[in-house]
């Protein structure tokens, strides 16, 4: 049963000339005062979502994005102090750009200071400009995964043990050095999180058996989506997720320990939603397609999307296709509720859904959309939650 609704904001500014016929991605450059508007935008969204009963507001870690798409370098802890109930999600800390123990310390501090209102998250990264600039591999995907897995192993050792040591390819912790008259053998992270085990999330992209086995080993939960097709591709991931947990003796319901992510846009009807949201969907494709996160795109389509004169008339993904495939929720609140109820029936273990706006959507529209969804869609699922019988432990 779906009981938790989230939204992810990666830090996009209000953007004009969006869509296939708009400004090319690599031609976008904004002054610092425009890029800094994402903090006020994030604050407004977090406060509104807190008031309306959303469960979590996820924010992404990104760097050097003068194009205006993902402009928040770290999760803003102060948002927890400006809200009362909503959790702030790390969506996601790119571990190859961190020392794993600094990441552990930062999360533990946030866990304590916010009373447990920060959700941990890890990812491998997808921008070469970011990861390679910070001195870690991304072009070399096997090296990136190898580093990531060792870092996450260290993170969970540090979370779950009062003291620990680690010897691996990339890290020797502690270093073999003398300290105050003795040889250093173990480390204790100070502080450690007060709430254990740490709830951790990771995006699922390729859905390889190796990746899912690693997540299952550490109890990491998976986010599928952000516009991924709900059809066969997503269903295959859900089945592979079950299989990975079965290999370690855990039997999961369909959708359990997962979050399905969607882009959404509410309107009086689907046709109006398509007219209003189409250009932002296209801007999203321009930005993410180039980064090879839309696997169905060919090299020729990616090249065409760079050209505002050719792109509007070419055979490229359209919002109508994404709606038909279930990757975008668009239409009236009743249509969106119907879609989510069908999803709930197909995946009875699913508890969490994330609904987000495409890049470039103005702040005023983001707030309007999140308020409309919060007032007319959320209550349909909250009523079901309230209706559940209460049992004593």
C-alpha cells in the first residue's frame, strides 16, 4: 500500500526557452545571482510539502552546473529547522567525490541535529565534469564501481561498529601510524548516528545482478524512476530486485523496499497537461539524454537534440509517449489517482512514490503543482492509511 509521497528537487532554476526548439544545453550559461535562486526555491518547496503531509523532500548533490539544471552542491540541512515533520533526503551523495569517513561524520551529525529527519543516500555519479574533477574515475566504469563499493563497505562498517578497521585497494583505515605512544589499529567515528540501522537509498539505473546483490547485502533500498517507463523495463527491475534478495534468504513482496519515481504535471485534463508540460519534458530529455541516462536514445537522436532547428521536427521522445508508457503522470488528479491505484494493486509491497517536476519548471508552477497534488491526490492514499486497524505491539 502506498503511504509515503516524496518529491525530488535537484536544483534547477526557472528556465525560459525550454524544449527541443529552445536554447541548446551547452549554450546555457547563467550569472551567479540566477543560479543562487535555487536555495529560495528549495526552501519554498520544502515548507509547502511539510504543511501538506509529504513524507520526504529529496535534494541532489551536483557541482559546476552553470547551465542551471542541478545547482545544489550539498543537501541543505537548514531546511530541517525550517520545517516540522518532513524528512530531507540525500538524493544522492556521490561517494566517489567524498572521503567515506567525512560522509559518515556529516550524516551522523545531521541525524543528531535534526532528530532523525535526514535520509541517507549514495550514488556513483553520472557527470564526468563532476566526478573526474574531484579526482575519481567515471569514464572507467569498472574502476568507478570498484571504488564505490569499497567506500560503501567502509561507510556501513563505520555506521554499525563502535570501532573498526579496513584494508582494501583504495583505503587503509586507520593508517599504520603511531599515535600517543601506541600503534593505531582501529578507528571510532565521532559522532555515530543515533538511529541504527541507517536507512539508505540508492538509484537503480542499469539494474545489474552485481549492483542489486550489493544493495541487498547492505540493506540499501532502491529508487527506480525519475521518468523511467513503468512498463516492461521497470517490471523487470522489480523482479530482479526480488531475486537478489531471495539469494540472501529474504522474500520480498512485489515493490517492497523500493520507491517508484515519476515526473508529474496536473491539469484540468491530459491534453492541457501535455501542452503545458511538454517543453519541460523535452528540456529534461536534452539534459539527461546527452549523459546516456536515457538508454533508448540513439547517437543520432542525441546529436539532433543539440540543434534547436532540427530537434522540433525530428523523431525524438515526446511527453505523449512517456505518459503512455507510465513514466510521466499527467492529467487530472482523478487520472493520476487511478494510475497510482493500479500501480498499488500490481505492486502490493510498494510503500513510497516520488513525484517531481521536470527541469526548468518555474518556482511558482512548482509550488502550484505540489500544492494541487498534496490537496487532491495525497488524501486519497492518506485515507486508506488512516482506515487501517491499529494493533498493539
